[in-house]
């Protein structure tokens, strides 16, 4: 499973369980990411390009799976 997400916005109309329960972890992670963006912009761009490529591959696999249907091997019930 591939998961990618930016930190959710801090808004008043939605809750942010990570910030509510662990604000120090949230703020620390944001500061580390900000520092990395400021010191290694080229590295961040390379990572971003690699992530976009990986997500496009996942998207293409998903598209193909929706057209042909899932391939189920073995047990067909949960």
C-alpha cells in the first residue's frame, strides 16, 4: 500500500487528531520538513519527482485493474 499526504491544514472547521493528541510531534515534524526544504531544495525536488512517478504507476495499475477486474488467487471470501 502506498500512502502519501502533506500535513493537514490547521483550520477551525475540521479536527486534526494528530495535532490534538500530539502537538509536539506535529510541530516537530513540520519544523524538520521546513528545515529540509530550506537546506536541500534540489533533494526535495528529486524526491517529489520520484513520488509523482511512483504515484502515476500506482494510478495506472489502478486504472488497469478497474478495466480488467481484480485478479483473485486462492480464497475468495474474507
